[in-house]
C-alpha cells in the first residue's frame, strides 16, 4: 500500500501542533497560578548549550509550515527571525501554522514528490528530494523541537504527561 506525501506528513504535523497549542495553554495557566513571568518560561533552556522554550515552539512551526513552504520553493533555510516573547505570540504562530496546513490541498503536496530541493545555511548545501527532505530532515526536527519544548515545561514543573504531548491521536473509527 502506498501512502501519499500529504498523508505521511500533514496529519501528524496538525496533531502535534494541536498538542503544542494545548501545552501553551497549560504553560499560561502555570505562569498565572504561580505568578511567574512568561518571559522567564519562554527563556528557559533544557541545557545551557540549547536554545530556549520560545525557540523550540517557533521551530515546531518552522519544521512544519516552513518545511512545506520550503518544498514549494525548492529551498529551505533555518529561521533566523526572533521568536515571540509572549505565550500568546507563540500560540498565534502555532494557530497560523495549523490553519494554513489544514487548508493545504493534498494534491498540491503530493505533486511535489520526486522534485529536487535543497537545505541551505551559510555555505552548507544539502540536496534532497522533497520526500527525503520531509521524512529525514523536517519531521525529525519537528518532533525534536516539540519534545524539547515539552521537556522544558516538565522541567519547570508544569503538570503535563505523555498524553498531553501526543494530542489527538487518530484511531480507526
């Protein structure tokens, strides 16, 4: 059985983007209950040599919606723009990505299969097919950043569990 490029990417992007949105709700409640400044949480790192929570959430968007935009253009580069400094701003990015990906025509994405595309950063160039880029670069990065964001919230004491990370799983009806 073959699976379309759309089916292999977009539903999972939407699932985890939804869970990250719900995690942001819990983070917001946590900050309010404990009188913690959102900026403190947004700036929290899991390890000193890692980027903070705000970057992790923004990267979830970049490796989902940004990846789709990249395969459309044939080139993808890391997002160097500053991430929002409020939980509402992070949520806005997540919700924009969810809405845009939900509106994507499956046939448009499936038609890109087999096309060449490139990852670029500084003088580094990595050539891919669209599907290899999505399956071996963007999806692993997407999941990495989502799980690091989750781990930062756990480390800070936000009451969340694995079900919060998984979000709305798709089951046989």
